[in-house]
């Protein structure tokens, strides 16, 4: 490949940001592509901001310059907004809609921004915004700790990366976690299905669990035209 694919992944401590970045790098090298992974822990204890970068393709560093990222993955909405300076005008942004309220915001009694306002600000910069309820899918797969695997599957389904979905799936399957191999495979599959729905949807589409065991709750937003609301979680 002649051009690199700069990726920024953001979230809070405990969501698996760094693990997701390493999975992307591993999948890329598995198919013979160059990949460099970097990480900025920040307040990496549980609940603190975490950022990781991945450069797939040519390049001597994983550092992503301002306005360079072509793909941004936000495991938490407010963290996705904080990544605005890294987004290029051609960026595709994948955001998990479930908020985790920072401890400082709780102590100061500040209000967490509405998801719709966050998406609107992101859409001012990025070309496409997909908002999904990855946390709900992770729970469906067996554990909220599988969020990063769900989001990896969504990246495969959206087909954003120069890495085949099969390589991403293989990388996910090889992870050793307490959630179990079967749960990891299910989490990736649910995310991949959601990503494919996002691509197939030319307009905002809302899918809800309505008694059909084959369905799962999600919100897909193209171009940031519409946003749902997630239930805030308290950071520890």
C-alpha cells in the first residue's frame, strides 16, 4: 500500500483501548502489512483518559499528527470528542454511545453533554460518524469487557481498514481473556454484523430489541444527522 492508514483509539481506563490497538497491529502484520502501535496512557487508571494510535502501512512512527487520523474509534463519547484535533476532514468515526461520567465531573456537579451535541461537534470535522451501542452488544456476548472486541468486529463490518476482516477475526480469537473463547467469537460477530448494517444503511437506522432473540439494540448514525442517548455510567 502506498499510503498509510492512521488510526486513533480513545476511551477510559478499563475499556481495553490499548488491547484494541495491539489487536489491530497484530492483524495487520499477520497479512504482511507494516504496522506501528503507540499509546498515550494519560490517567490510565480505571476511569482516566486513554489514547492509542496505530499506523498501518508506510511510516516510521505511530505518532498521528493533528488533522491526520482517517479512522477514529471512541469507546466512550466524550473521549471521542476530545479526539477532534486528530481527525482529518475525511475521517470515519466509530463511537460507542454509552457514557462514563468522569469523577471530576461528578464532584463538580457538572452535566455530562448530550450525546447528540457530542455527535454534532464530531460531525463538524469528520466525514462520517457511526454511533453504536457497543456496550449492549458486549453484554449480549457475555461481558462489558468485550466492548473492544465488539468494536473490532464493527471495524471489520464497516470495512474501513486495509486489513481483511478475516485477519481481524483471527486476531480476536487468539486473545486469552477470562470471558472465554466462545464469547470473544460472539462479540466479534455481533460487532461485524452491526458494521455491515452501518454500511448498508444510507439513512439513520435504529434497531431495538423487541422480543426477537436474533436482534440486538443499536443506533447507527451516518453523517451525524441523528443521535440516541446512552445511559451514563459512573467512573470509578
